[in-house]
């Protein structure tokens, strides 16, 4: 009996607990089915007047410069020196020079003799034939090699006592003189610049040269013996040479397809040593492979004064000749 009562009480307590827990849910059920409560909107603040946005600016895109494309098979014109009558070719000159020169012989620094070693030649050389060979190197260069020789003999009187190459010559004695002059030059001429004007053309060249000049001296002193019946010949001989580079400029002026003017000047030297100066001007008239030339040359030289004797002088004069070309014009 007590057990049943205990069970009944437990059931009642459980039912009461369940009822309490379901009561709020039942009260909230109608609210769930009804429209939800409207939440009042907050008071709106007046928005500031908006400035209309500027229209978007279009930024121009950088333009790529258009590079003109070269036309196929067409090259820009290049101005080149004219090949007509420019003297640029394999050729040989044969020249006859009507030279004048009276070189001198002087005592140098190494002359320790009591008598001076100075002597002046009194005769001019005769006609001289010399040769020039021109060989083209590329389209703008020419190598010219020339050989020139002249000599002179004569009679003179020694003006005073002198000692020449170790031989005494008495003043007032009759002397026979002889000198031989020889010049070898190799020149590289490079076309540096040119100017064109209608059918004429001026070409500027730079000259790089090596030159060798030598002079052979001979003075024969005729001395009477004590009986004044015969002469004794005392001979003084010696040679002096200068070998030096020279530098200069050349100019060629083509007046027509047949007429051309050329001028060259070069030299080198320094104080108290030997020096060389060479100037040449030519007028050339060409027909085919033959060219007639005429001009004027002046060549100054001095061997080194540091020796016991040295030579100095200037050879100058007009010349005429022929130039023969090989190959195409």
C-alpha cells in the first residue's frame, strides 16, 4: 500500500513539473504565429548634399612612334670619290729634272782640326732622270716609291786652308770637285677627305714617308812639286747620309676627265740634327693609259751636324715626264 502511494505521488510530481515547463512555450506560441513586431527605424540623419562626380577623364595611351621601315632592295646613296682621272692606279713615271743646286760641306761638332772643314761647291748638277712607281693599296691608298740621282763635276780654287775628311787643302790651290746626290723615298698616301663640285673634285691626302738622302764628296787638290814641273793630287773623299721619316699633306684637283693638278709637301727634322723638306707640284694631262706631266720640285736636306763633316743644300728646278698606267682606268 505504501509502495503504490509512493508511485502515485511520484507521478503527480512529475506531471506538475512537466506542466510548468510547457506553460511559457504555450504562451509564446500565439506570438510565433502572429506577425513579428516592427522594430522602429532609427531617426535618419539628413545626408549631406553630394557633389556630382566629374566625368571620368580619358587618359590618352602613349603613342608608339612609327619607325619607317627601309624599302627592300634600296640603299641610301653613299657619296664616294670619283674613279675618273684621280691618279689612283698602278703606274710608272719617267721624269727629267732640270735641277739646280750648290750644296755645301761644313765642319761638324766632332771636327777637332785646327783648320775649318768648310767648302762650297761652285757648279750646278746636270739634268737628272728619276723614277716613280705607284702601287694602289685598297681603294683609298697608294704607295709611291721614287729614286732620284744627280751629280756634278768642276774646277774651283780653295779660298783658304781647310781640312776635309782628314786631308789638308791649301788656300789658293786649284781643286777638282765632284759630288753625287742620291734620294730614295717611299711614301704611303691615304685619301683622307674629298670635296665635289659639279664635275670637279678636290682630294686631300695624308702622307707617311721614309726618305734616305746621301751625298758623296770628292775634292782633289793639285799641288805643284818643288820644281814646279808636276802636280801631286791629294784627294779628300767622304759620304754623308740622312735617313728619316717624313710626314705631310697632299692635294689633288681633278679639273676635267683629262686634266689634273697635284701638290705634295712633307718634311721632318729637329734642332741640331738632320732635316728634310720636300715640295712637289705637278700638272698632268691624261689620254687613255698615257699621261704627260710637268711640274716643279724643291728638296732641302741637311745631314746631322754632330759628325766631323756634314752636307747641306737645296735641289730645285722644273721637270717634265711621262706616266704609264696598267690596268683599268
